[in-house]
C-alpha cells in the first residue's frame, strides 16, 4: 500500500470513528471546575531492566510527591523519601522471556505501591494519584507454580493495605489501549471525538462482565473508570477511581488542564521526574557483576557485525 492509499484509509477510519461517537452522546457528562483546597500525593516508579547470561537485573526507584493547594495554588510541597531517592537492585535467575517481563512489572509495582502506602501514612492526603492502573494487569499475574508467585502475593498484600485506608485513589493512564466502547479503535481514540474539553464519560466497572477476576475480585469490585478530556487538543485520559467518582473527576480535571495541547497532572509529572533513572546506573551494575561475580553479558551484545 502506497502512502496516498494509506492516508485515504486513515481518513475513512476517522470518519467511521466519528460516526460511532455521534451515537454515544448519552455516555457523556460535564465536569464542573472547582477551586483546589486540598492535600494531594502522587507516586511513580522508574525502572531499568537488563539481562546477563543466567540472570535478569532490575533497578527500581519509587518517588512520592506531596502538594498542598490553597485557592488552586501550591502552598507547600514535599518529596518522599527525598527528591532523588536511592534506587534498589534486584536479581532473578532462570526466567524465561515471559517471566522476565512479569518480574520487571512486579518489581516496579512492589516499590510503587509500598511508596504509596508510606505517603498515605505520612501525609493523610485527600487524594493519591498513581501513574497507571490501580491494579496489576492480567499479564503481570504469574502462575501459582512460578517462582515469582511469592513476589506477586507481596504486591497484592501492599495493594490490600493501601486500599483499606480512608483516602480517594485515582490511577491516571496517559495512552490507554483498552477497547470497552468499540472493537474498531481504542477507547481513548474514540473519546477524542466523543468528548469536548471539560467533559468525561460516565463511569464503568473496572472488570468486563464475566471476565476472570480471581484474587483481584475483592480489590477490583469497587473500582470504576472513565475517560476525561481536560484540554481540547490532547487525547483524553483514562482515570480509574476507588472512592467518589465525581470528586475524583473534578480534582483530576483541575490538576490536568495545563494547556490546550497537554493534559496531565503536574504532580505526576514531578513524581515521574524524581523517579527517572539514568541508564548509566545499570551499566555500572553490569560491569561490577561481570568483574566480581563472573557473570557474562549476552553474546548478542558483542557481535562484531549487523
């Protein structure tokens, strides 16, 4: 297919999506703007992963941020445990490719939700924002026979502790690929045409009807989600909520309407910057393991030609 044909197909697809959106206006509601006078926390976790011969290595750094707003302006702010937290190194051996990906996800979640628990205990915020989903995705769940299952159980216990506290929780997902509304495109693409600035969809249950919930059922049964468009030219955000949906929508809208072309809570941007890791860090760890533990890099990293 040449480029002109491809462009034609894209235009046809966009027209089809717009037609679907026109039939879904009953799923839209207005978000009322409100002044911010509250305590907000946000958490994110940076992760670097590397594979050497026989082991998978992860370097994780969880960072928390606390903003206090008064009349929609930041009155005070703080970082937890610090603005540049110490990173943590973890190793696991004899994992296949799928298990290696699960290991990385579980390490990140464990550090992130542990930090979230510390934020709630330290600051007692009105709302806590998490970068991403409020629960592990199905691909993050190992089998009970897997050596990763104890780590998964530890992660679930951290979630249970977190969600037992009296706090409003919101998971903010930038580029969702979920397809609850239509099989023709992702929900976020459809909602770009469906929603105007300051609008959101009605809330929906976290789990699809009849989907396997397993040990996440008790956690996910109270979680709702919706899509919101804080800025007119940006893709809508998917927001997962445990608590009062209307309150969460108002807060996320107020925090995210930064500009016409970029919609994302400033506090999560700060958490992301604090959690970011430098790739040099894992290169240093690799060199140490190679020289002192005798671990070898993968052969493919040293081939003399392409």
